[in-house]
C-alpha cells in the first residue's frame, strides 16, 4: 500500500479500490450499529453501495502499522503493469481477475497478510440545490471504538479536505445525526457549520 503523508502516528492511511465493496458495506453496518444499537439489521446498505459506489467515489482505509512493513497496495490489487496502466486507473475500474490456470495457490499464502482496516472514509459528490454547483460529500467516516482519540478521525477529515481541494471543490459537506454529539464536535472543529435541517414526524 502507498502510505499517505497524513497517516496518524502508528497507523497507515491508504486509498482503497472498487474491489473494497464488501468491506465498505461492512463499515457502513458498523457505523449504523454504533449509532442505533437497538436495530439489528440494515439490509438497505448493500443497495446504497451498489447505487453510489464507483471509482468516482473514493475510499480511504486506516490500518495499524506492523513490524512486517508496508507492501504496495497496487502490486496486489492490479493485474496491470505500471507500463500498461501508469496512472493506476484500470485498477479502479477493472473486475477482479482470478488466478490463471496452473497458478500455485501455495505462493499466495506466503504473501504478507493485510492487516484489517480499523477506520474508513468514503467520499463522493453532491449538488448544491441553491447554486447548482457540484461539491464533495463525506458519505462515511468511521473509526473502531478501540482506536478512537488517537488522531485517526482528524487524519481522515484532513484527507477529505485535501481530496476536495485537489479537484477544485469550493466546499465539502456531510450529514450527521443530531444525537451524534462527538462527531458534531469534530466537524465543528474543522469549521463545518449547519446549512439545512431535516425534520421528521412519525405517522404511525
């Protein structure tokens, strides 16, 4: 994996690929379970990912650093050589290619095992309904409870802002549940301010 310079101490922040679809669903489920522990199932999240996740809506993951050292994320994920795909674009849009006939499956077990992500960030696009301008949107930011208060959420927020700035966005937005006070304090720290209010009424 290519470690981002924004990685917090003791962790590696790296960009994911479209092959991380199942992992994204899992992290969305963790997010909603932490916010609504009384609910046991969120089957609609798979459809959400199916509808909105693509190479245009990038992912970033955070894993603990290990004594084994870093490996190159693209070397494991892309079946294309740097000469064939110098920008790494095909790794973002190509389907997973299985092992060729005769490939020694034993060799794959000898590769360094990836540490499992403990935090994730999903970004995408939204349209300002007042101006009609496209802007960046934070769809998900989640950190496992055991790894919180270690600068990980801050690093992910900085990564989100950098992504938006690099592509010329004038603003970035997100939605947060009103009872998620910890997240609201983080966003306010980064200069986010309320822009709209969603109001609901039960009809049952």
